[in-house]
């Protein structure tokens, strides 16, 4: 390791968590490199529906502040949607009420109860565009992103005194942490028949969820939340059920032409792990993984906390 490398940080993981963390570290003056097993466009982040909302993620006392800090960034970037991939879009969380949401709900402008559910104007991200923008921001900040398989954390410590682990589901083997598990999500992309708002409805007693998100590349229909399922192959029967559920809310979806199918494995954990650990030789390891399907929602709040942990705050 170079003698002048004391400020170097290697971020392992090239999804939205890794890229956002690397960018915030660079904002704090760190010299950062990103190592990713695959390009950003092939990560789980790339197939996300990507509506901002703290859903199925713990611990609640930390998730609220993380989410609000991320929300503020998205609200700013929504002023440049063609560049950032972030838009503010109206929609409804069916059968959801304000009671029990936590203090963070008071930070969401215009959040209100209606006959249909909880209505809001929230950030909706076009992830291919957003990930491309993040890569551009990293390049402008002098942060290289290298496609590289990492066999062990020691491998990264051989190149930098500070390592930030943003490997998502990969942390199950790399740490290793058996508490990390996949929650499989299947989506269908159809030609948008004119839907401009988003909609979600979740059944806590079922793996099935119902939602649609209008994106530039089509209307994204969902979905599933299959805990412990590893298959990345779309199930035709599940796809038909997804379309049928969404068409039950918006009948015009029934005849929409199918453009494609997507499957992603959300990296879930009982609680998100954002913490630091001083390892042999005084080297610093900071973990940032286990965000499930809410990675986009908490990415920037978690990244800011990581920057504080790296600085010793």
C-alpha cells in the first residue's frame, strides 16, 4: 500500500447503495474507488421499480432519518429529470393510513388520507437513467468504477486502509452473514396505455403485491415478495397474475402489449447493517447492506452515515 494512501477508500458493490456511498465519500474529500462484481446496469438496482417509500425495512428509528435525507436529494434532482432520472409523481398507497407510519411521514409534503388510501407526490426513479447519471457524477468526481470479483475483504484491504462493504446479497458469502437472504421480486413491463400515476397495494399475508409505476420505458407492473427464493427466471404464471391484478385496478392495462419481464433478488436482512468495525492492523471496515427493497429510499441517508463512520464521527 502506498504511504500516501491513508485517505483511500474502496467501496465494494456497484448498485445504488455502493454508488451513492462512493459519491458521498468523495464529497467528503475521500479518495475513492468502487469495485463491483458486475456493471451497474446488471445489478438488482437496475430492475427496481424505484418508488421512494420506506417499505419493509428496519430498524424504524434509523430508517426514518435515512429516508428523509434521501427524499431531500431526490426532490432537488427531480428538477432535472432528463438528466438524473428522478421525477415527482402522484399516486396512492391503497389501504394505508398515516397512523403508525412514524415521524418521517410529517416530512413528506402533501401526504394525505383519501378514500382510496394514502395519496402522495413521491420521487419515482428511472433506474437505468439514474444509475447512468450516478456513474457520470462519479467520473466527474474522479472516482473510478472497476468491474472486479472480490474473493475476500482482505483483498480490498491490500489496496486501501478503509473498506466499505455495500455488497447487498453478496454479503451473505463475503462477510459471511447468513442473516442476509433474498426476497424475490418479479415484474412485467408493458406498453403504457396512458397511465400517469403510480399505485401500490400490499397484502401482508401473501407473497403477491400489486403495483404499477409509469416509467419512460413502459409501465412497470408488479409484483412478488418471495422470501428465500433464488430463481432469476421469470415465471409465466406469476406474470399473468401480475397483469391480472393490475388490470383489476386499471382495466386498460389488460390489453397492453408486454415489452419484457424482470426478476430481482432484494437483499433483505432483519435490520439494515450500517456499522463500523476496526479490524487487524487498525484498518477500518464499514458495512452498509441489507436494505431489502428500500435501497433507493434510504441510499443517501445511509451513505451520509457511512461518511460519518469513516471520519470517526
